[in-house]
């Protein structure tokens, strides 16, 4: 599925807002968020000083849902690099 890393220096607050507005849909009442359609689970990771996130798609996620999620993540100015279908432990080119 997807593994992505934020630019060095991205704050915890910026990452939380990213999760709320880029990979999430903000709650209309102002607190919390729901995941985008097609997203299943995610876990925070850190490699070579880069904070990142490994995200799994739902097994029944459509190609359109996957494309939208990838585009929203890739288009964010906070994101340094995006990988597809890579095990985080095998990423060795972050510098």
C-alpha cells in the first residue's frame, strides 16, 4: 500500500492537521476526523530522522479511491517522499 515521509522539521501539529485534512475528512462539529474511503489502517514510522506513516488500503478499495488517496498525499507540500507496496524496513534511500 503506501509509505510516506514528511519533510524534516514538520511539526507534530502539522502532521495532525495533515491527518485531519489530507488523509482524513474533518468532522463537521470541529473535532476529530474520519478516514478517506478506501483507507484501512496506518502506523507512524521514523527512518533516518524522517517522520512518516505506513498506510494500508481496505481490501475492497477501488482504484479511484487509491488514486485519490495517493494524489492527496503526494500533492501535500509537507510530504517529502511516497513509496508504494514497500515494507518500511526495506527503505534505505532516505537522506
